[in-house]
C-alpha cells in the first residue's frame, strides 16, 4: 500500500475496485493508493460502441486500469480499462496479490521481533520498488541479501524463515547440445574431462548432462531466471570446448529453444 499522499503516475497500471456505475462513467477506488478515487469514462471502458456500460463493469468488481491523467490539485484521476490487455491484467493482478502477501509477512516479522514495520517496508521499497521481490531475493541469496539492509540478526532470521516458508522461486530450463569429437587414442578420456568441466558449481543452478550418442551430449540447465541460465550454459559449454581444443580436438555447442519449468 502506498502512502496517503502518493499519487499514481500517468501510464501506470493500477488495481481498482468499482464503487459506482452511472450511464456514462464508472467511479473506482484505487486499491494500491489508499483513499484515492478515479473515474473511467464510457469511451475508455471498451473499444467500439457501448450500449450498456454495465455489460463491462459492475459495482464490487476488481479491474486493472491504465492511468491516463492525474490532477493532484483537484484530486482527479482519469483511467482507461480498454487500454489494458489480458496479459497486462493477469500480470498486474498477480503483482498486487504478491504485494498483499508480502505486507502480511512483514507484519508477522514486526510482531514477532518488535521491529518497526515501516523501517522494513521502506528498506525493501528503497532497494526493489516493491516488497515481494525482496522476499524472492532472500530465498535466492539469503544472508547476502539481508546484510545490505542492516537489520538485527533477530529480524534477519525471522525474514529468512518467512521467505523460505512462503516463497516459491520459479525455475526456467534451457537446453543445448555439446558436439565433442576426438580422434586421439585417449579420446574417451579427453571427452570425459570435457564433460566434467561442463558441470561447474554455480549457486542455485542445476546442470545435467545426457549422452545422446557420440558425438552428441545434451546440456540441460535449470535456474531461477533466464539470465542466470544463459550465463551458466555459456560457461559450461565454453569450459568443455576449451578442454577439447587444448587437446587438439574439436567441440561446438548448439542451442535449443528455451523452455519454462515450474
């Protein structure tokens, strides 16, 4: 929840609750901006001609809108419902739900430790702009993340427990094929060394090698995000190819399409 005196920015996506629907306008409450109200003109409800506005919005409905204009002096916020596509709506609703959960978790930590809720909240906002990503980072990096906030050990321990109990880090998987060829008498051993080097120890990353039949070996990397996965698979393949080339043999890496996993 934003501070009482904060206003949304133009083009920002906001979660709203419909409070009142008239013939040509819908009045809403901005759920993330306490006490802030906005309106959606019928022309911004949907594309095309609208006969009945209630066919699209109704009292009590949760919707995601785009901020068109903010006049803080008049306390006026113009919103658009039609400018938000399905993907944006789903993403924003999920973000909003995650932030609600994160607020509760900080409340639990504050109650259990006697820490100031506002101090924790501001520290997370300052570093991440949101609350939930801070908990994700705590799960991924642990003490390395908590150290930068300067909280007491008691608060750090409580945050760690809450994060690990509640946050499930999504994983992504990418694959590729190592093509390793050797004509040397000890070629089998050279390839074995290359494959061992293709499994470096990287935090939060799993690297799996599967024999597909000479000279092909599949590399499967599972990581918290694509950036980390890409770096890992590049490091693994580069290490293996390096072993082959130093032995006077050849190696190459062929990428496959990305695939998400749970």
